[in-house]
């Protein structure tokens, strides 16, 4: 799996609702009506991460969840980061 160049990152970000680039990572903040909603989402996100064997940084702040993705072994963003971001967004449509 290769590290994506900046042009590829920019193109892929345009297709991902709510995600932004922060250096060598992509980040999204999800908001829920309460703490339970945030924790339920994180539980589902953990299942996605385990299936992909690609583990994000997750911060829970009451009703907010901040997810940060990068591929540490490649020193930046790869296909896997964008695949996981898309799957995480899909969790909200279930």
C-alpha cells in the first residue's frame, strides 16, 4: 500500500462528507444527541477498524466523537484511510 500524493488526497477528500486534512491525517467530528449516541457510534467504529485492521485515533467528548486516520507505517495517507472514512460515514446511514 503506497502513500497518496497531495493531489490524490485532495481529490478523495472532495468525495468524503465532513472530512478535512490535517497534515498527514484526515479528521472528522461527529455529533450526537447525547453521550450514549457517541459511545454507540464508537462501538460500531471499533468493529470497522478491527475488520480493516486499521485503527484510528478516537476522542469522545460527551456527545462529540473526533476520528483521526493515517497510515503510520507509510508516514501519511493511503487508500485504507479513505476506505475506512467512507465506511465510518456509512455507519450513520444504517
